[in-house]
């Protein structure tokens, strides 16, 4: 097949779809930092202790990092668009609960589900980009560059927007802002994104659970090391993904 024929087969909606996927990448990374400025206000509003306040961020990071592998497997088996949309549904719903949280436990659980939703979104979006631009290596390089920049921009914008939202609105809008954006992304996804390539196979549930649990424990160990120290027995046990014995 000639290069021209490959270009002719490229999806005409691919650049619009890329904008949507980069928005998704922007949002998932922004969610790691947008509430940083609001943490003192959240502490006072929900009665967090200084020690437990870190879990507003840690709950998201642990489940985001820990479930990425499972999210990639699910997108391969069930199609990238389906998993992408499920991820955004989870992210949007959990953002709503985070925004109306009435105590610290509700907020922590909602943040964990936000991380889980982002762990479905990210690998599905990445696989969709690879599918869209496979016909043209030059376009692929541009698309991946935009994807990388969207994540970097999300990390920087989170702190900036978090300060503005906390100052002019309320801390709850650092989470509620995802609700209308998530609904819009879900609305556009069905028209812009292909169903994706589904690969034959099945989920090894025991293996998926054990591997995911191990990754979650490793990420958890890395997170708590900042507070407990790398030589702490709790850190060592979690990073080894094994039981702790006293």
C-alpha cells in the first residue's frame, strides 16, 4: 500500500478526536494538583487532621497509578471508546461526590474513585491516538507531542486554576468543575471516537487482582515513605507487597 493510500484511509475526524483526547489527558493530570491551594480550606471545612490531610491527594495518586495496567487490559478487551467513556463516567460521578463531600471519609473515597476513573481514561486515550494516527508516522509524532504537552500543561494549570477557583468561588468547585466538562466529553466521545480494536482474550481475574493489588501496595508504600521514612517497617512491607509482621 502506498503512502498516499494510507493517508486517504486516515480518519477525517482524527484531529478533533485528538483535541478531545488531549483534553482528557489534561484533566487527569490536572486532578493531581488542582486542590493543593485549597487544602488548608478543606482541612478546616471537613475537620481533617494535619496528618490525614495528605490523603486528599494520595488517594487519587494511589488508585491512578495502581490501576493503569488493569485499565489498559480492559481497553484491549472491551474497546477503547467504551473504557474511555466508562472512565469519564466514573470520574464525573466521583467528582460530584467529592464536591459535595460532607466529611473527610467521603472525600477520600471519592478521590480514590477519581483516580480509578483516570486509570481507565489514560490507557484508552493513548491506544486511541495510536490507532488514529497509525497511517502516518509524521502525524503520529505530532499527536504524541500534543498528548505529552497536554499532561504537562495539566500539572501546571492545576495549581493556577486551583488558586483562582478557591479564591473566587469555593474549594468544592475544584472538584465540581469536572462535572460539566465530563458530561461534555461523554457527549462528544460517541461521535468522535471509534469503538477501537478489540483483541481476543479473557481477563485472568485472579492475576489481574493480584497484580493490581501489588501495584497499589507499591505506590502506597512510595507515598507513605515521605511521612514514615524509607527505613520504616510499614514502608518496606508495602513496597515489597507482602504482609507485615511485628
